[in-house]
């Protein structure tokens, strides 16, 4: 399997998000948009749409942590959508190769249930558009992501590399082309694992690579109707492993993700 890793270019070390000084005001839409227009290349139109959507997501309970809200506001979803004019639609959008970028509410909800800290390691299964990884890099200094579709992985890798100078946190995203079912043992254990494709069972390799007290969010179930599970791994003093599972929508909603595929395109 071929690894596509972030190139640090002329930088000596990865970026530490805890030491950044480019902190926009998150108090009002006007202050946020004004600061972002002056300090980034982002378009005021998309910034306003992002702010307005963040307020809806917070009201609806999809964003439940201030850190996740700020990460959402920092992350330019329009850069990762293949149709940027629909970036803030409340819908999944095609990105080619039979894949989609998940709707913003789903990304926010899953991220809120992980809520990783800066020094915690996060593994994403299904890089796709790169948007979820980008958002996670605003929360964690250690993001690892796997994409099985080589052409899509290369396309998204190019997007990240074009943005790294302006968004140095993206240098903290380690990427590879590979079969996400087997995780990434080289960098395990992970404090959090987020799976952005559906399977009918929880892959045992991902359980084994989850750290004690680690959290996994994964859609499980048949095509067109999955339950979004939050799984917490506990390890007893004698080494016994136990898992607690929670439907993060509490039976009120099913989700639909593209399937977790194996080499050659067969579903898991």
C-alpha cells in the first residue's frame, strides 16, 4: 500500500495548534467575518454562510462543544467541496468516484462525540474530500487518515498541499492510500477513531487499535439505513476488554453512508 504523507516543505516541525496566535473573534458574525476577510483569503459570502450554519447546528444539538464550534468556523468547507457554491447546503454532495462529502450536520455531530484534545491521536477511515480531516486538524495535532480510492486520495492530497502554507495545521494530517478496514497499526493506539463509511460490523482491527478509554464513532448497518454508534473501549486491570455502545441519535434517526470497501471495490 502506498503512503501519501504530508510534506513539511521548508518547515522544521509540525504545527502546534495550542500555540497559534491567529485567533479570530468568535463573539459575533460581524466581528468574525471582518477578521477572517482581513487575515485570510476566504470569501465573505462563505464566511457568513458558515457562521449562520454553525448557529443552526448548535441550536439543533449537532455542535455541543465550543472547541468543535470554533473548529467548524475555522474550516473552509468550500475548499473541499467539488461544487463550492453548494458547500453549505444541508446535504451530502458528490465528490466523484461514487463518493460524497457528508452533510455538515453529520460531520459536526460525529466530531462533537469525539471532541479530541490537541495531543490525542485521531484516525479517520475514509479521507474522501478531506473536509473531516481538515476539521479534526483544528482540534488535534495528530490526525491520521486512510482512503482506499487512489485517484481520490491523490486529488485530496493535492488540495491539502496547496493549502498547507496558509493552514499549517494541515501539515499535521498524515495520509495514506490503503484499506481502512485494517486501520493503521504503525501509529496505533488511537485515542479516537472516526469511520466515515458504512459496514455491517465493527472491524476487529479498529477495536484492537483503539486505546483504553478511546472512542470510536462508526455507522453500522445495512445499505441505506445505518445506526451511528459511539463505542468506548475499557480495559480492566487483568486485560479484559469491554465495549460500551451508544446510538448517538438515540433511535431517532438513521444515517446513510457510502460503504466501506475493500481492494477491488467489494463492500465489507
